[in-house]
C-alpha cells in the first residue's frame, strides 16, 4: 500500500465527520461566509468586490460538495424537479 493510499484510509473517518458537520450546519457556515465577505468588502471600500464575490461563491461551492449537496448537474443548470404524479384529467 502506498503512502498516499495509507493516508487516505486514515483520513476517511475525519472526512466523513467534516462532511456530516457541513451538511448539518451548512446554512450557518454560508451565513458566516456572507458576513465575512460583506465586512471585507466594506473595509476595502468595494475595491475588490468582484474578487470577494468570486471567492465566496467558490467557498460555497466547495461547502456544497463537501456536504454532498452537489446533485451532479452541470454548473448553471437546475436540478430536475420532482414533478410527482400528474394531476387527474378532467
């Protein structure tokens, strides 16, 4: 077994724990990211707004992937909605 495989095997339980926490508390983490972004944007007087917005979006995307919220749809496309059963014909 290579060193990398050994390391992955030892870190798997920690990754699952972090994934579970990200899933449970994702909304709080996203709120914190937004609050930090606003604060930094205010301190820099909007000079880096585009970079802050981009970084915040990437961080939220990573959080979603970590929390297993990524449904596998390509970026920019909506996930298929559960249409349920069609309404009865009249």
